[in-house]
């Protein structure tokens, strides 16, 4: 082999500029990383910012978006040959590809479309995750501020009235059921608060033992009357359009790949002979099937855009009506609770001066506990409906641009 060939071969070995580095992803390592994270007290805004920095689904979407951005460097493929008998080396490039046209130009456009799709997928992940944090914070606030039935304040028991013959078995059983219902309501409120804390920990990628105290001084600001124009800014609709653009770019690439390409370059002699020109014509055959398939995939992506818009409009419409009904049910449950609370206080007052009023007090206590339970369900349903109505119209806004990385 000629000594002139060695520098050329050495240069090809330097083409790779990214080195492999091992990274551990075993469960013990990942679990140790999670368990070392501290919790703390934080507002919704602080929790939303933390989940954007830490939630693994978002971090994975960020990595995919960065990968798509790095993949926009579309390689320029050259051909070379060495003829030992003639001791010549030939190097050929496609001038059309070098200028960024033809199949390579279509690859560049496709890479750019994939970047927009990956960035929009990141915006969707951020949108849905922050919306879930908002819902969890809203529910935790509702459950934390609700109060369990306060029957123990009366410090009344059916036993003295039963011994005095003033409490019928039915009335005594009703009061016992009310007391059991009050205890069950206290347990339910505690469990629901803990469930939302666990949900928030999950969204913040915290371990189960991390101490977490949501601060509700600054509630999320939800839109009062979102419009249809805001609906069109939903990240998932933007994602459907981005996926169509990728399908369209894939069709352009498949169409460009049907046509011949010419590679030209010099033939260099290793014996000192003059340079010679050489060329290669590449003629693709039977490429029409790939182009036709890409055309159908683009048609499917176009229909997906329409389907996404129809689904979004349906979601917004049903979320609007669900919030309206939930608001009415919550207002009714609040009014019933206030009425039952007043009736219980009146029954307690009557019981102090009218010993035979025990049956009325037992009935009022049972109805009061039921009203507390009904209001809890109505308040939590309205809280969820309120957040989901806002989300259906694209709240919270997440930018789908490369600057968001």
C-alpha cells in the first residue's frame, strides 16, 4: 500500500467525534436517586416549576427534543474507491446534495419537521403534567379546608336518655349511626388529603417518605370565560399539525428519492499521474411504492388533525357543561349543609330544655352528617370540573418553541 494512502485512512478514523460513556440505569441506582430527594413546603407555582425540572416524563421529552435538534445535521454521503492495480483513489460527491437540494434537501426539511414535532410533544407533556399538579393542589386545598362533622362538640350520648326512657331504640340507633358516620367522614377526609399528597409527590418525583406541605395562599389563576380561539392554541392540537408536517416532509423525501442522482469527483493517481474526472449515476428503481405509501400516511395525518380538533371541541363542550352542573350541585349542597347545621343547633338547644326532643336531635344529627358528606363530594367534583374546564381550553399555556428547552 502506498504511503500516500495512510494519511487518508487515518483521517477517516477521526470522523467520529462523540465518545461512548456508560450510564447506570439499574433499579437500585434509580431508587437511590429518588429516595435522596427532599420535600418541603411549596406553593402551586413552586410545585409547577419543580415538576417541570424533575418529572421524568418531561425530562425524557426534553431529551428527545434535543436529540431531534441534533439530528438536523443531515450527513453528506460521499463515495470513494481505491484501485490497487492502477494505484488510484477516487472521491465523489453529489453537488445537488452538497447544496442542500434533492433527497438530502428533503431529509433536511424532514429533520426540521421532526424537531417541531418533538418540541410540541414536550409542550404537551408539560401542559398535562402542570394541569395534573393544579388539580391535585385544588383537591388538597378543598379537603384540607373542609371540616368533619362536629357531633362530639355536643358531648351527647343516647345512654342517659335511654335509661330515662326518653330515647326510643330507633332514635338511639340513629344517633349511633350519625356518630359512626362522623368518624367515617373524618377518616375519609384524612385519606383524601393523603391521596393528594401522594399524587403530588409522584408528580414531583419525590419518594413516599418525603415530607410535603402544599401552601394554598396562592391558588392557580384559572380563566373565567375561555373562548374558542384559546381552544385552538391547545398544545395537543399543535402536535397534531406538527405530526402532519412530518408526514408531509416524509412524502417529499419519498418523492425526491425516486429520481436519479449524479456523483462526480476527481480520480487521484498515487503514482503522480494527472487528475482525472469521474462520475457515477445512481438510478433508483421501484421507488413508487414507498412514495405512494408516504402519500397515504400524509392523508391519515391530515385526518388526525381534524379528529384532534373535533375531540378538543367535544372535550371543551362537555367540560363546560360539567362545570356548570357541578357548580349548581355544589351550591345546593352548601345550602343544604347550612340548613342542616342550623337544624342541628336548634335541636341541641331544644334538647337542653325539652328532654323529649331526643328523637328530633338524633334525626338532625344524622341529616347533618349526610349533608357534610354530600358537600364534600360536591365540592371535590366542582374543583375537578373547574380545573378540567380550564385545561380543555389549553390552560396552562405551554410554549411549543425550541426556546422552551
